């Protein structure tokens, strides 16, 4: 196990998760599949929008088969009603893994299993079997040599009764021991925490307390900044605050940090008469701004180094009258999905400075790139097109990208001591053109090549932060 300290913040990244440096927004496919377009049509929609990650609620054989050889990463689900049986019997778990995972790998790239959905808040009778079900499934995966598949369970924000301010958030104490056992499991299996978080619901519940801009990732007026009084972190979006509330709640139970993936978030485009914020316009704004937010490559304020990768809820409308789907079930779009736009025309991505990265780390990354790394840094010299804004962040982005595009074929990674991130958004502006951009006269556009872009690699800078073991101060942990 390798421990690393990134960005000077207390952030442990374990094993293979240290390779997760590509930001993504995926999508949920829920509901009765019999009412949906055919699996082939569903996959055609996904591919047309360059969607790289899906979470399936129904482990439908035809859909899992249709997803084979698409390059799409698939998260499959255990139904809440199956948890008791699996949690009681290792052989039931082994048989579930055989029929739902082993049978499709490697053609379909199943990378995670969501065990149940919001089990603690929705199906209390299954709770006593939840952790043993996760354990048995995990052991069955290991026994089948499928150790690249992560096991976790999507949990609702409802488990955190007072999410604001994030720094004082804790899990509902009624569930102390279950939550502790889940976190222990996630830690020991190098998995991640699956969080379902809906700013829409919080916004509605708090009727008028939070401005809608906060829920929609829009800029807040100066007088309405949302600040955690203990940490003084400014929260630019409610989703950031929800994810941070979860990080703090986890930290109150267990060390080290367990990375969070947002397995559900979304905004309904229609609702009951008293839900006036449920409009197509708001739903589309939420979705577009979520994508922009996630693709900045930074985590929430307390964990800037951990991506806020998220799955939109959901691809197709279901029967209820609160409608989250981006598509009608007949296959026509409610509003434009555009998930792919930011991913389109990508040339393998741009390597830029991570938002919120430690300035000293950026400065040494910049020095390295322009020196030993042989990036062409003439464009960021005074008077040149990329000099302004004259910030370390901007100059490092340019230099990192130039280095990365030049040396990628030789195996260079986008790392720089954890201060760099791959993005699909072209950072070019005005006459400052980043290499790899479709505007670039530098020309040759290579095919998408998102290999594991990890913090290690042969051509990686050597000034990287020393590996440091960090001893958590003995705090009173409660959970
Ligand atoms: C499946 O996804 C993982 C994680 O991104 C990736 O490392 C692996 O190469 C993919 N496997 C296939 C067969 O595409
Ligand atoms: C905590 O969970 C219990 C059991 O579900 C519930 O009765 C209680 O209201 C919750 N407490 C808070 C503060 O939400
Ligand atoms: C939503 O569904 C409920 C229950 O089925 C119904 O009472 C209500 O009128 C519906 N609202 C709308 C806006 O359709
Ligand atoms: C809308 O009305 C329904 C009952 O018709 C109620 O259950 C719900 O809490 C209301 N929502 C809001 C945001 O007031
Ligand atoms: C699909 O369904 C929606 C909602 O029922 C409807 O407005 C739309 O016209 C339908 N599209 C097609 C092509 O049938
Ligand atoms: C992608 O390329 C196509 C064709 O070259 C172009 O029409 C489209 O605008 C590009 N999209 C983006 C987001 O640059
Ligand atoms: C460096 O980049 C500048 C443009 O920013 C270009 O004019 C110059 O030729 C480049 N130098 C080398 C050695 O590639
Ligand atoms: C949960 O933990 C807290 C803090 O240690 C403690 O005050 C509370 O009594 C515990 N609740 C239960 C139900 O064990």
C-alpha cells in the first residue's frame, strides 16, 4: 500500500484508486426496462453522447450484453430485496457474482457493484444483512479473480441530519454501528463511498433559506456567500457542501479518508403544482453546471484533491410525476443531454493545473515543466499570448499541457506531484491556444487515449512530494 500526501491536505489515496484522475459525469438507468427503448437503442444514445460511465439499477442481461465492447464502464446493482438472501449465504453471493458479473467480464466492463439503494433509509429490514452481503460479494469476486470490481452501497444524504455547516456534520447516531461497519469494509477493500445527493430536495425542504443559484451551481451575490463558520470555506454549490458534509461525517467515524463518488444527483423537470423549481430550464441548467463543476477536476473545499465524479439521475423518465429523466421513454429527448459536448472532439485531453492546488506545488511543477521537462514556455513570457492572467495557476496549466502533449507518446503522465489533472475542456482562450486544441495549428489530433493517468510514471517529474506517512491526531472518533 502506498501512502501519499497530495496538495498538502490530509488525503490518503489507496492502491488503484490513486489512478482515478480522470473526471467524469455518468448517468443512471433506472426504472422498468420493459418500458424503455431496446437495449441497442439505449446503447446508441449513450454512445452518441460519449457517455463513459453508467449505473444500472436492473441487472438486465440484454442491456449488460449490449454494453459489451463499448468501452463504457458499468456499475451494476443488487436489488434491496436480494440483500437478505445474499447476506445470509456465501454461496448465494458466489452465484450472484457468477450470473451477474463473471458471465459478462471482460467484454462488458463492469467495474463496481452497488449493493442495494439507500438501504438504511428505505429498507430497514435489510440493514442487518447489508455488510455481510457486501463482504460475501467481495470474497466471491476475489475467488473469481475479479478484484478490479469495487463493492459499495449507495447511501442517502438523509443519514446526515444536519449537513450544514459541513464541518460539524455527523451521521445519524441511530445507525452508528452499521455505518461504522460499512466504512470499515470500504476501507479494507479499497472501495469508495457511494453518495446520493440531491440539492433539489434540500433546496425545496429549506424553502427559501438557500438561494436557488446555490443549488444550481450559479454564482452567488456577494451578500449571499455560503461560508462554513468553522473552516471559513466558501461553498460555491450545495452539492459541494453535501459532499463535504459526508467527508466530515466519515472523518468523525474512521480514518483515513474514503473517496466519495456521487452515485445519484439530478433535478426534476416537472413536479407537483407546489414544486415550481422543477422546470425544464432548471433541470438543464443543473445538468450543464454539474458537468462544468465536475470537470474542473477539483474536489470539494475540504478535499480539493479528490474528484467529484458524479452520475446524473436519470436517463429515462419513470412513471412517477416527478420527472428526472433526460429522455422520454419513447426515446425522444426532454432537453438536450449534451453530456458529450464537453467530451467531444477530445484529443486525449488537456493536462492543466488542478483548481485549488497548492501554489508551492504548482510553482515547482511549473519550474520543472519549463526546465527539465522541456516544455515550450515562450507563450507564457511577458507580452506573449498566454502571459495574462499572470498567475501561477494559468502559467502552470500552459506548461503542464505543453509538456504532456509533447511527451505523452513517451509515457509522460499528467501528475506534477498531484497538482495536475486531465480535462476534456479546451482551456484555450483568445489567442492563447493550448496544444491538443482543435484550434491548434499544432495539428495532429491523436485518438482518445485515456490510459490510466496516475501519479506515477516513468517520465513523471521527480520533484513530487515526498511520500509521507501521516499520523492522525488522536481525536475522539464517534460514529
Ligand atoms: C475498464 O475500466 C477500467 C477503469 O477505467 C480500465 O482500467 C480498464 O482498462 C477497462 N477495461 C476494459 C476491458 O476496457
Ligand atoms: C435518526 O434515525 C432514526 C431512525 O431512522 C430516526 O427515528 C431519527 O429521527 C433520526 N434522527 C434525526 C436527527 O434525523
Ligand atoms: C402526482 O401524483 C399524485 C399521486 O399519484 C397525484 O395525487 C397528483 O395529482 C399528481 N400530480 C401531478 C402534478 O400530476
Ligand atoms: C407539495 O404538496 C404535497 C402534497 O400535495 C406535499 O406532500 C409536499 O410536501 C409539498 N411540497 C412542498 C415543497 O411544499
Ligand atoms: C415521446 O413522448 C413525449 C411525452 O409523452 C411526447 O411529448 C413526444 O411527442 C413523444 N415523441 C415521439 C417521437 O413519439
Ligand atoms: C466537434 O467537432 C465538430 C466537427 O468537427 C464540430 O461541429 C463541433 O462544434 C465540435 N464540438 C466542440 C464542442 O468543439
Ligand atoms: C515555442 O512556441 C512558440 C509559440 O508560442 C513558437 O513560435 C516557437 O517556434 C516554439 N519553439 C519551439 C522550439 O518549438
Ligand atoms: C452513537 O455514537 C454517539 C457518539 O459516540 C453516542 O453519543 C451515541 O449514544 C451512539 N448511539 C448509539 C445508538 O449507539
